[in-house]
């Protein structure tokens, strides 16, 4: 059947029959364009054509949802593609095949999206495949990604995370700590860059995101603050391990993370060798342990032994003697309080503990939190000094060594700072004597401070004879 399809009225008046039929356009310029009428009365615009002798049927939509005008425009576009295809033009295409390919592409994309990793899976993949193999401090990556990234977006597809999400996360963490925000962004960016290189995600959402720069710290405790902190640490709500670790940082001038990771196998008399795999610059470092340092370490070791006894007695009372542990700490000087973890205190635990002591939450007699007039939780500075961090103790020790005229090069050797490639290659002098002199002088300076009843310091030099 043919008809002059020049208005919607013509299409509307097409009546259904017992079987479906085609009403094709009588316009010679619209060859193949028409309406397929079903017995139910529904009508669909169609285009019938042949490609390489094979019949094709392309539908444009059902009337009246699709108007005659819209259908005609779609027909003209499809007819042009078919004409170009028959002429061999690069613009030619079979519309039916194009639709099939588009459907297949969407199916493939949907399948790929289903297989695409979630943020939690991506973090696990990054830690297992990259961080654990390439980074000595991969545990810090694991801690930050678990706390800040997985907790937010763990179930979401990694590819769905956008730049605005990263910005929002950084801004939120910055309210707590600018340095934590910068470190979180650094590790998150590294993970997404790795994922992009490995084609786990189509792009990294961290591009162009910046964290607020934290002012470079120059905090060094004064002599009176050293006295106050040293005397008050024992009364703080800290574990014995943390109290002693903080004191040892000041006495040895070493990095907090390297101190809390100290192990008995690294010690030999008065010398402690930080292995290359635990050292920040990747070089083994020998540290002289003064008598004060050894006293702190011995006390910590005794604490570990007593902790083991208490741990096993508790297991016996609970009826679990079969899981008693003979050496839960494996020689760690500052073991993690969670015995089952069998490892040293984690590096981030010290600064968190110090911050709590500097802003200890106040509670009423019933144990409920108190709040100030501004609505914020009321806190008390238990240490009674301006805010400081564990790393500031290392800077304080360096400042004290400078004050007693320890030469810069010798201080740098104590701190295990990198002094340039040529120095590493050609200067094989180990500086053990200089380190010992510097750390013994530092010990005398500290003892002078903490033994002063009023915090007044007796002048002292690096020369032992002056002590």
C-alpha cells in the first residue's frame, strides 16, 4: 500500500487490519520510507532498503510519540548514509549495522563497568602490587588509604571518583590538619597515577588538586619546656612505651619512626644500627647509645617482659593457655600495645597521643564531655607547654647540640642527613667517634636541664672536661 504521507492526519487515519501491513510513501524522493501498521493499531515509522542484495528494516519510533516530521528527518539522514555506502564514500554506512554496533558497544561498556574495580579493590591492588614491593613505609600508605579513602568511597567504582571528590576530601582533612591533608593527597595521587598507568582507571582525578601548604616547622622546645615535658610525661595518659619512646627521641636525636621501630637485633652494646630498610635515606646508620639512652631502653625492655607475663596470665584465666605467646614482640623495644599484632608502635601513634595530651577532653563527674561557650569540646593542656610534635624533639636535640658548639658536619652525621653523592661515595670515614662525643655532650646538656629544680641551665660545652 502506498499513500502520500504529507501530514500527521494521514498517518492517524491508517486503520489496522487482521495482519500487519506497510503503508509506503508515494513520494519518489522518499523511497523506502513508510509506516508499519500492526493489527493492534500501533504504528511505527520505518525505512526499508537493501545493502548487497540483503533486505534491511530500520525503525524510527512509534507514532504519535514520534511525529511524522521527526521520522522524516531521521529517514533522510539514514537514506543519505545508504546512498553514500552504495557509492563507496567513506561517509557511507549501513544504519542497521551501526545500531547493532552501538548496542554491542554499550553491552561491552556495561560489562567493563561491572568488572571495573571499586575503590577498596583498587587500594588493595595498589598496596599488594606496588606499595609493598616498592616502599619501605608501605604501612603508612595502608593506614592513610584505609582511614581516609576507603572509608569514604570504598564501595564506589574507582573510575567514578572525580576531581571535585578529591578536593572535598582534602578540604575536610585540612580542617583537622594541613600536613595530614597534604600527605593524604600525596599518597592518593600516587595510587591513582599508578592505576592510570596500569589502565585500572581511565584518568586520575587528582590532576591539578593542591593541598594547602603547611608552614615549615621551626619549633624547638625551650629548656624550661624540656624540663616540664620530661617530668610530666610519666604522669600522662600514655602507655609506658610511648613515654619512653618520646624521651629516647630527644636523647638520640633520631627520627620518631626509626625510634619506635627499634629492635634488639639492631643493638650491640652502646651502638644501635638503624638498617637501610628502616632508614629514611636508605642508608644504614649507627647511633651511639648513651647511658641515659640505655636506661630508657632497658626500662622499656623490662616493661615488654612484664607485659608478656600479664598477657599470658590473662589467657590462662580465660582458659586459653594453648594460645599463650612466648615472644609476642619479637624483640621490639617499643611493642604495640595490641599484643596480637606482634609489631612495634606505629609511627603515627606518637603524634596522635601527644596531641591528645595537649588537648585532653574534659568530662563532668558522670563522665560526659564538657563544652565551652563556643560549643566546642572543652579541653585541658596536660603538659602545660605550647603545642609540639614528636619530630620537634629531634629538632630540639639538634638545637641543643648547636648551642654547645657541636660542629655542623658532626650534627648532620648524628641526624643521618644526606650530604651529597660525592660524600657518600668517597667519604668512607664512619664518624663514630664524633657521633659519640656529640651524643654524650647532648646527654649532659639534657641531664643538666632536667636535674635543675627551676629549669636554670648550667653552661656546658662539648668538651667532656667541662662536665
